C-alpha cells in the first residue's frame, strides 16, 4: 500500500511539473508565446517601414542623379520651383483666396 502511495505522489508531482513547464513555455518567461507574437508583429511593421523608406531613398537618389547629369531636369526644377525665366518670357502667378501664392508644382516649398 505504501508503494502505491509513493507512485501516486510521484505521478502527481510529474504532472504538476509538466503543467508548470507548459504554463511557463506559453505564458511565462521572457520568450513567452504572447511576447513572441508581439515581436513578430513588430518585425513585420518594421520590415514594411524599411521597404517604404528604401523606395523613398531610391526616389531621392534618382532625383539627385538626374539633377547631377541632366541639364533639362535642372532647368525644369529652376523654372517650376524657383520661378526662373528665360529672356523675353513672362511669369504668371496665381494668388489664392488667402492671398498666398499658389505653387503650380505642388511641392509646397
């Protein structure tokens, strides 16, 4: 009878230790299941942000390259952004209802 009591206690302790391990694996500790899911989501968001920043960097790089090598791009930027004119040309600026000059290029600068 005493041997069966020890077996029963041993089995109960084994199940308790196993349950504690499962609990710790899923809900406890630094690398718990919810924390891993949150880190995975954070990584996905950071990856998407990195992709959008890479596209923006490529766009800026292409624009800088065209301004460095293409005289037409330089002239277009000077005309649209800074209002430069050739001799004999006239510039018409449209003023909005607030009295501010409206930028035709839409750059807002």
